[in-house]
């Protein structure tokens, strides 16, 4: 078992001025806290935190990280208060211990790839400080190295979780050796047969392979030094997991995998990397399509190198990676490589995630433009998205500011619609509560709940918004149908029949079709919304008996369809002329009370226009006749179009139709169109008897809340 001295010795090797007293204090604290605990392996528990610290010294981590490694299980396992840690070891260590403890409590339970990705993001978002993740990786590493002491069902579960979450995280952070060791350790438990076979096969040809590796390395060294360059050349088999993945993805046998060994050449500068590449390509033929320039285009995790595959000695394919020392350091230690680089001149308290992010930005500016990498880091570390759990343990990704309602609609529309409350981590919260990463949400529902309009102000996701809108629209539709049936039923009763009877007889269906509605619902809805008066439906169903001639003001059902109606002169008095056929012009639609003028048409009587109608004024003056409205007592109804501009809010139509109703004005037709800026243009064709009535109507309509303007067309 490594000792305190081992840790201090290692830290001093890369950080001579390190505060080793704090490390010593951490060690002694952990020793005391874990005193009576024993690991499954039978060894003292203290060995675990010490080994984790040792792993972190390999990444050359700072003192706070090393101390945290020693203390990382004390809060969770031995019940030490975080306050004590803070008092004894300072805020930086306390924050790190807190982060590791919190992340340690999260259980990952599903194996879907999408879920795994969300979970990885969640860990990054929750960690706040990347050192927490790095400690967690080291913790997992040691647990994987000692997994043989656990029962086999636990072995498989933990190994699978490592493969799904921690190995990809190590890869994301660019820490290659941790990734590959975690992968191989996991493979051993997740696919034991394959692992055994690979170990056996790799071992079998070991001597042969080592001879070949030496031969290739020798040639490479000679070539390089011949050209006056200094380089470290090495070759070693790739990890088992990557060989397994290659076999699986290309459906190959082990024997068919050629590039099992990766050769690595480490040189002094970027220019030398390309120079060495040229040398290699001049002695061995490169395989087309296998050259990759990760120096010019670094991988998302910051990895840089030149990769090429060539036909080497004995016609074997060999893969070669060429990089500088710095690139090699980054390839092995990833983000940790940069971290220590900055430590020398940064106070520990400055090492919060934003500093960290900014220094990453600077660092990569120095190297090369690699926006892709920065994007990845930014996405992962920004205070943005929240990751929360369902009660089953699935992770759900939501936008910042998301509420339990967003979560509910994310689960299912019905859950959203029936949501009455939510429990977050077991406690009831208001619906507008802002979810935080790591929260576990349970939605409370009720069969009688319905979406409310003000929910639209609470939710963040467009899915929730559109579902709420959809539901409200549906409710209004249902309400208008109910109201329509109620209004019609009243009229039907007067005629001694019922809605149901008429529906059965097929009469309603017939009338709906006649009035250009798709079905009965369409007709009933139009009545409910107030677009057509119930009486109009009655007239269709029970056409009035033909009346005596000389009753000019009778209007057949057709007359309300907007056609020009024909009157005799009873409604209109034309000077010096007796009974004559008059028509009301469609262009200006005069209403009793409007100043009017007549125009003699060829064979179609006199057409009546408003006196200022431009159409009339453009016509032959000689054919104009003076006319006026007949005296009171003669009633006539005219269809006039009124344009109402309003904001598009639910329920406003009902208010408008109430105004028409209160003036005894029937709506003949309505045309409603909404605009992009949430306004509604409503064109009503209404039947009015005289001008004052129309003027009053307009005045009152203008007073309706939400109405912007009203104009007669
Ligand atoms: Mn641990």
C-alpha cells in the first residue's frame, strides 16, 4: 500500500513548492475517520483514498485535488460535516469534497445511449468544477481495479456504468490513459469471454510481435536521426477494448485486424511533425484515406497529432502517430495537463469554472484555433441546460428556467394537462419552481385538472406551450358547440321539436351542408361563436309560407347570403318616378340613413349607391337620379361589412358577438384571419336596418377590450 510519503514525493516531483502540510493533514484526518472501516478486499479502507490520490498525482493535480482525494469518502461514509472540512482544509477543498459527494449520490439506472449522454452532460453541469469530475474518474478507476472483490451482479452493473459514463467522460476530457484502462477493466466484466480470448490471442504472438515492433522502431529512429532530428519512438498494442470495438464494428476476426500496434513518434516542434511524416511516407507507402491531420484540426477534446497508416516491413500495415511533447502531454492528461500548467501563477480560489473556461480559451488560442473544442467545453460548463431525473431514474434535459410543468409535458401531454403540483426531491414545490440539475421530479396529477392560460407564462419549452394552446383551443371549441346546441334547442322547442329529433331525421345535416358547413358540428359551432343567429337555422329548417305580394321587405333565406336584394320602391322614394325596381349596389352597400343617389341601369332598374360612392361618381351624370329613403315605418335590412381589428386572444370573438347580439344585429358571415403579430382581422357581414344602428354598433365595438379598430367597409 502506498504511503503518505509516496504521495508527497510524487507531488513534489512536479510541484516542488506544494503545501505538503495540508496533504499530511488530509491523510491523518482520513486515517482517523476510516479507522475501523475495512474494504471488501479485507484491506483497511484508507487504502482506497490513498490510491485515488496516487492516481491523481499521475495527472499532476494540485494540492486541493490531492487532499480532496484523501477526504472524498469521509462526508458520505463517516458522517463528517462539511463545515468541519471547511474549517480544517479551507473552502476550495470543502467545495470539491461537496461536489464529489453530491455526484456520488446520483444513481444511473438506464442503459440507453441517449440517457448515457444526458447523464454525462448532467455530471459535467453539476460538477461546476472540472476537478470534481477528475477526482471522480480516479475514484472510479481504483474501484474498477478492485472490482474482483464485489459480488458478480454488482461487478457487471458497475462495469457497464463505467463503460457508459466514465470512460466516455475521460475521453471527453482528453485523458487517454484513464479512458483506455477503464474500458479494458470494464470489458473484463461486461464481456468476460471476449476479454479472455483477446488476452490469450494478444499473449500468444507476443514474442513475434515484439521482434517486429523493435524492427520498425529501429528503422524509424535511424531515419529520423539521419535527418538530424531528435525523436522518441515507441510502439505498443492498442487497448483490448478498441480492438474489440474494431472487430465488432467491421465484423472481423482478431486475425484480420492489422493495426493492433500503434507507433508513436514524439518530436520537438510542429514543423518537425510534418517533416517526420514526409520521411515516413518516403520510405513506406501510405494507405490512402488513412492520413489524419489532428494538428490542423484538433479533436473535440483538444487532442492533436498526425496519424498515418503505411505499408511497413514484410508488407504489414502499421499505424503511426506523430506529435510534439506538449501534444503528448495533452493526449495523456487532457484537461489536467492544462490545469497544472496554469497553477503556478493562479491563486486556488480563482480556479472556478469561469476562470477555468477562460484560461482554456487562452490556452487554445496559443496553440491553434479550435472552436469545436471550445464549443464542447462551453456547452458542458455553461450554466445553461438543466438535467433532472424522473422517479424511475431517467435523465431529462430541459432548457434553463424550466419548471415542473415543462417536465410534465416532456413526460406526456396528459401528464402536463392534468398536472396540479410537483414534488422535487420529495418536497412539494410551486408549479413555477425553477428546476435544478440533479433534481428528481414527481408530478402530481388530477383527473379534473385542465391547462390554464397563465401556464403559458410559466413554461419554457415550446412543446409545453403548444400543447397548452392546443388544449385551450379545444376547450373553446367544445364550449361553443355546447352553447350552439343550447341556443338552437331553445328555438327548436318553440317549433315543437328537438335537436336530437332533427339530427335523427337528417334535417340538420342537410341544412349544415346547404349553409356550406362541413357537418353539424361546424354549423352548431358557428351558432355558438355567434357567427350565425339561431333564427337563421330555423328559417332554413322551417321555411316561412310564401307571403302576399306587396310585402317587399320580406327576405327569403337566400337574401341573407349576401346577394344584392331586390326591392320595390317602397323602401326608396325616387323623385318623380313611380314604382320601379331598385337594387342596392354591392360596391358601397348603403344603409338606411346614408345619403344616397340612384343610377339608372339598362333594364335592371335603379341601382342605389351611397352619395359619395366613387363608382357612382365615375358614371354618366345624366343617368343619375335623385332618391331618398322612404319615411320611417318601412323597415329594411342591409348586409354591411364591418372590419374589426383586434388582438388575438381567446374569448374575444364571444365578446364581439355579444355586441352584435345586444343590438339585435345578426351576423351573416364572418371571416377571421390572424396575423403573425398576434392580431386578428375579423370581417363580419352583418345585417343592419339603419345607419344610427350601425354607428352605435361601431362605437360599442370599439369599446370592447382587445379591439384595436373598427371600420365599415
Ligand atoms: Mn471512493
